[in-house]
């Protein structure tokens, strides 16, 4: 059974994320060439889930589907970087039908923003990229790190709408209506 990390540890982790993300904001760290983070992220999320379930891999929900980019994931990452998104190396790993996400990206208005748009990329059909999204507290702002970690005030509907507003997404899948709350609300409604 996993324990919960104390809030000061979570706040420290958010500060470390801020330093690693924006201390070296280069393509090879948080840009397209920063794919080396994905291997580390997968291992940390899997092992971390044994310590605190909030770190471990979680299923993506159909309600988080924002749309599909008509390009392969590697090119999608280039587009995200060009639009001001950064790789999210400390994100909890997302899985769908046994497959792990290709990458995790976020957009924040500034380094110290309180909110962020979080995108999860999955390889789609015909060399396309399926994009899943939610809006949430920033994972790298120590002032709201615990709120982020707990999923407090996460909003799937807002994230899906935001992603559709800023990216050239084609909605190719029929999905449930995104909840105006966390991803866990989508799981609960799907089980009914």
C-alpha cells in the first residue's frame, strides 16, 4: 500500500521541476530533442507509484481526447515547441489500452503561472497524433505544487477547449463530454 508524500516534499519537487524546466529551457532539455526524459519519466512514474499512488501511471480517459494532429508524434512535438509548449518531464505517465503515451507537453503563460494546459500525445492511425488534454494547476509552481499533485481543480473540459483553440486539431473520435473537473470524474461517469 502506498503512502502520501508530505506537502513540503511535493513543494520541493515543484521547485525542482521549475529549475530543471526553465533553468535550461533548451530544445535538448525541454524541447523536441529532450525525448531522453521520456525513459526517465516512465521509470520514475512506475517506481514512484509504489511510494505514492498519485505518481504512478494512470489511464487516459476518452473524455480527455481533444483531437488529432495530421502528423506523426515527432513532428507534433516540433509544432508544440514552436508554439511555446515545453516538454513536461515530471508528469505522471499516462497509458491507453496498454500503450504508454509518446510524450507529455505543457503550456504556461509564464514560468510562475498558476495554471497550465497539459497535453498527452499518443501515436494515432496513419502516422497521426492523438492529443489528450486537461487544464490544471502548474506542476512547477511551488505555490500550487500540492494542488497540482492532488489533482485539485483540474478541469478536463477547459483543457480540451483550450487545446482545440490553439492547435489545428481534427476531432476524429466520438467521445464523452469532458467533465468540468478532474479526469477521475470521467472515469466515474464512464463506469455508470
